[in-house]
C-alpha cells in the first residue's frame, strides 16, 4: 500500500520556518553561520522562555535566505556598507516625500 501526502511536494507548501528548508536555500557561505546560531537558539529554547527567541531566529533567517538569493544582493549590501552605491540621505528622501504631497 502506498501512502500519499496531503500536500504537493513543492516548495510553495513548505513551512518557511523549517530549518532544513532555510539551510537548503542559503548559499554555502552562509550555512555554517546559520548552523552555529541555530544550535545556540535551540539550546536557549530548552527553557520555555526561549521558545519565542527560536521562532524569531527562524523568521529572521527565513527572510535572510530569501534576500541573499536575490541577484546582486551581496554587491548591493557591500555598496551600502561602503557608501559607494546610489541613493540619498534620509533627510533628502523625507524632504522629497513631503514636497510631493
């Protein structure tokens, strides 16, 4: 007898907070950091008070996995860190926003 899953076997229906999914989506260079931090978060979650911290950790890394998968993510991050990318000062953006209203 063959058992069938209730959900299709595609990533659209996967739990976004599944640590295996997050690890699979991360580039190789990010995986060791994720695993080290995940193990610390798991240790902290042994205490019921740490459960919320584990869920927050998984949400942040799930979002990070999506972000780093975007083409040009690392280049844009580096440009933002060094101030060599395009953009404008926050004060200028606010001034522009208010002027357009």
